[in-house]
C-alpha cells in the first residue's frame, strides 16, 4: 500500500534571481558592493522581515528595506549591500557566501523558504 503526504499549504518565496553574485575590489578605507533583487510570496503574506547572514566576520551583508508590510502578490525590490569589516584590504579579499532569509512578523518568526543565496567575491 502506498502512503502519500499532503503538500504544504504554507507560503513560498519567489526570488527574481537566486543566487545573486556581488563582486567588488577591496581598497583601504571603505570597500563595498551592491546588487538588487526582488521577491514575492505565494500565497501572499503580511508583515515580513528579511534577515541576513554571511560566513565570515570580515564581511557584512545588509538588505534594504528589511521590513515589508506585504509579501506578494507583486514583486518587491531589495538592495543588497556588502561591506568589508576589516582595517586592511588584504584581509577582506576572498570568496564568501551570504543568505537572506524571509521571516514572518519578526526575525524570530517562522521562516518562509527558500532563502536567497548571495555569492560574494572580493578582489
């Protein structure tokens, strides 16, 4: 006898591009790069918060705006910015991976999958 599983009825995030790559050259002082992406939720939900993470303390990833009153049915544009968090350019150079995760109501709310992968290349 076959056993079936019901499909989830929860919302999903639809990114216009996933993954996104941000490349920039590290310089002494302020080094950063940015890109834009857009997303929506299907079915739509209200009050979402975007949270970022990156796999190195040398790099900071931010997203703006980080709060949305609605997610879906239309796409919302986001600006992703990556900044070096080091005093010298040499310490910032490398390849990193960041993520942007959509949560319901707060950074501690339920996650709405999938997260956005941000490939970061600092020369």
